[in-house]
C-alpha cells in the first residue's frame, strides 16, 4: 500500500476566483470575500525534497551594474518630475484612477512625446477599438508612424509582440481587460489581474523594457483594483481630480526610483491635457475676496510649494447635532480641530454644521493645513473676514499649541511671489527663520490658538 502523504506529491489547492484566497480543501463559500461557489482547484507541483535546486549564484553588489541608468525623458515636465526624472529602463509603472479621469489621454500624450523624439513605442489597448484610439490621437495632434497600436488582451501575445518589436516603451491599457492563459478566471478578477501583472513584471525585468500599466480604481476601492498590484510594481501614480473641474493631479504614492508625494498638475482641455506650470495661481484664480470662511495656505507637495484656498462654512444646524463634512482634507482631522476649538476657546460648535473644502479639487494631507482650517473655521463662525493678503500654515496640537512645520521659507517665498504680505506661522518656526526679511513683510509667529484669535480679529 502506498502512503497517502508521500513527499513531493502533487497537492490540491483551491483558489477563490474572486479574491485569490487559497484553501487546502474545497469550500462552498469563500471565507475571505464571501463569494459563493468561487473556489476552483489548482494543481500545485511541489518540489521534490532532497534534490538540489539550481540556484542563481549571488554576486557582489558592486559588480551588478547599479549605476544610475539613463532615464527616458518625455519633456512633459509635470510627468517626468512625478516619475523622479523620467522613466527608468525595466521599470513597471502603474497609473491608477477613476474611469474617465484621463489616464488613456495621458498615456497617449506620453507615447506621442516619445515618438516625436524618434522612439518606437507600443500601445496595447483592450478597452477601445483601434479607430477610437486613432481618432483621439488625431484630436490630440499626435501623428506619425512610431506609435504602434495593438488591440490585444492576451498577455502571452503581448509578450511575443514585445519580443518581436522591441519597442522603447510598452503601455498596457488597462490591466482589468487583460488575461493570461495560465489562469481560468475572468479578466478583471483578482487572480487574473495579479497573474497578468506578474508576467508583465517579468517581461520588464528580463528585457529592460519600461512598461506603463493602467488600472481602474473601482468604486469599492480595492477589489481587483490597482491596490492589489501596488507591491508588485516599481512606481504607483494616481491620477485624481474632480470630474466637474478641469484640474487633474498626478500623484506618486510609491516610487522605487524617486521621491514620493510629488505631484504633477494638468488641466483637461479640448486638445487634451495641458501642463500647469503655475499651480498656485490656478488654485487661487477664483478666490472670493473679503468673504468670511476663506484663507490661503501655502502647502508643500513633494518638492514644490502650492498655494491653496481653505474654505469653511460654519452655520447653526437645524438638526440636533451638526454634520461635519471635509472635501480635500481628512475628516478626522476636522473633527479633532473642532474639538480643540470647543475645548480651548469655549466655542459651542456641536449644534453647528461644519463644511470644509479645499478649493479646486486638490487634496491636502499635511499637518501644516491645520492652522488654515482653524482660521477658516473661526472666520466663518465669527463672520469676520481674514485680510486677503494673509497666508497661514502650522500644525495644531490637542493642547491648542501651534507646532512647527517644515520648509517654512519656501512656503513664504511662494506666497510672497503671488502677492501675499502677511504670514501667520508657528512661533517656533518664526524663531528659526533666517533667510526671510521679517520686516519687509508682516511675518507673525503664533504660539497658541488663544493668541491667534487676538491677532486675527
Ligand atoms: P480618458 O483618457 O478616456 O479617461 P480614462 O482612460 O481614465 O478612462 O479621458 C476621458 C475624458 O477626458 C472624457 O470625459 C473626455 C475628456 N477629454 C477631454 O476633455 N479632452 C480631450 O482632448 C480628451 C482626449 C478627453
Ligand atoms: Mg481609458
């Protein structure tokens, strides 16, 4: 009699086609995603033990050619900067974003720019017909024979195509439409998306071909979306923006070849995406002057200062307890700052509706926004306007103290460039200012939110 548990035997493994959950036994319902009847058997051949594997030989780090490789530059500087100074050979870049935000447009413009430089590039789309892409290309003013277009969804065919053509760049739009023959599940399922990406990563690494991958962020946020791929790729860019606004922000969330938190600003026009070289002016263009509840805050996005307008509306609620809504900022941070104002200034806010908005559809995540939020809230609550040439920034602590923030000089210079002459900043940042002439402008250090009220109004 044979033993059932021999080593090296093929073991059965069941994998959920919806979320990729793996189990040793078949289950009717996936315990991870709750999908019924989604587990399918997959045979795994385990390596026979005892036999030596052919391993790759370790090499000294210094001998592996790790010098900075030549990056491919598109001359779309908003894009090149976000990539950390151009595309690195063999890198895998994922561009995520809501459907319709402009990912395909951005990719086509990038390919157009590279082709205009005499590089042959390959665009594989599983979303649109060749005619649709050609029409869009014509509208964007992209022509020439150096952009090769393929409507293909099979990853194995794409790999063959790339080997035959050896393009300078491969763009795959989108990963949710691609499939590999190795997996039986439908395109767009987590297993398919993951396995297809793995094959493409392998292609990039083995041939030094840079690959751009488009991924839609689904409504649920995670299922089969770019989130499951973030750890597999080198660079993750998110294309964000409000569909009703023309501004689009390309944000780095991961980059193995450059700094993160860098942003590129674009404007969606009739003729495609245009670079915005002076984002501060753009975000302040429609700022109402002498209206309570509005203040300007110089934010640092990556390596660049950008001025944004912080708007707040505080009004008595007709319900028992007020609502709190934050757009473009962290709602929890708003709740925290509201609590600090109640406790430290004795304001009654629980029965007020509070709305916070960062104008222009940009998202600000840094703590330096706190002071802007506090000033906007106070301005709206007291119905008093803030002097329109004032810019504020600083972190607010739970004790009502105003804490230092980084790169204060850069913030002041950018605000000054756009005509701001009064600055409210944390006292400790103020003391450390060296390069700024504190007397040609009104630079005021603030230590607590109690003293802030006296200075402001
Ligand atoms: P698209 O690149 O197809 O979005 P995604 O690939 O992220 O789904 O962009 C679609 C939107 O962009 C569409 O609503 C129309 C708009 N658009 C313009 O306003 N101008 C243009 O020149 C182009 C090409 C698109
Ligand atoms: Mg698209």
